[in-house]
């Protein structure tokens, strides 16, 4: 994943996920993460959590993204 720094304590992979420090400071010891999977047209799933370190939060986004992928790599069609 290609992480982009978007703030002092804020990183994102556009369209996939984000990790950031609560209150933006290193003193609280919590990194919040979220992961999205869009299933066009207009629907999606999301998951989120908290990790004690940035690298652990980024790894959680990777695992969540992999787990949210449909079997066979193709998005199901909506009727």
C-alpha cells in the first residue's frame, strides 16, 4: 500500500484506509484506523479499530482490506 502523509499524525491510502493519532499528539498512545471497500454503484463496507502503534494500525488496515476483498477478486453485481 502506498501510504501518504496528510497531516502531522495522519496517513492515508486514498480510497482504502486511514490511520491517525487521537488528538494529534504522541502522548496518548492510540492510533485509530479505518478501512473502506467500495462496491460500485453506491454501496460499501467499512471497519475500524484502535492500535497502540502506527505500524500496527497500518497493518490492521492491510489485513482488513485483504479480508474485505470478494472471493475471486471480482465485485458482485447489484440487481
